[in-house]
C-alpha cells in the first residue's frame, strides 16, 4: 500500500464502523455510540483533507467516499428510528432521498452517459444538518442533554432541507438528462 491509498483505507474503515455503531445503539451503549460516530465523522474530514491536500484522489475514493457517508448516515438514522429516538417519517425522508439520488444517478450513468457528479451546495448543507441532528440525538441519549425542545427545530430543518435537496436533484438531473440524452436511431 502506498500513502496515496491512505484516504481509501480510511474510507473503508468508516464503512466498517457502521455495523458496530448500529450494534452499540441497539445495545443502548449511547456514549460509546456517540464517540464512535464522532470518530467516523472525523475520518470523513481526514480522508477528504488528505485526498485534496496531497492530490491523493482516486476514482475508487471518489466512489467509496459518498457511499461510506450515505451508509453511515442512513444506518444511524434507521437505528435511531428503530429505538424511537427519531420519528419514522424523518427516517423515511432521509433514506428515500438517498435512494432517489442513487436511483437517478444509476439511471443517468447507464441510460445517458457516464456520471461525473459532485454534490450541490444544498446537498452538502442537508448532509451537515442531518449529521448535526444525529449527533444532537446521540448526545441527548448519552447525557440527557440537550432538551428535545432544542433538537426539534434542527429536526424540522433537516426535514425541510432533505425534501428541498431531493427535489433539487430531480429537477437538476432531469434537465441535464434531457440536454445530454444520446441520439437514438429512428
């Protein structure tokens, strides 16, 4: 392994943290789950920093990084829903949006042309707010703070941004697909 592969190794480690994190939540070991989620989140920043700072970007890393992020976030949201720490409708929105994006990206890639996507600013903001919500809920579970009254506005903001971001992707990629649609023989 070369140093150039270090960001990919960190990303794979983040993927491997998903199962223990979900297990800790189901075992009600919320403090350990919080710290593991924090480590996983920090690993995302570290692998991104290394890839950009040292130009260690690879095609594999470009594919694995968003998969690791979505897997971790969706697993946390679903686990928090399963222990009744997040409402089911929010879990449905978060997972539904990501499935919509994945389905659309796959269709575009195979039906229109190879996909070279980068997340929109709205999508990045949505992900940040969703992560903050998960960390706030984990903090509440682990240390009984902050009160739900402080988490509720963050929950609503996450919901609104999730819907807006999903709609934005549908509109943006539908336009792009119409523009880039390959010519079909008559």
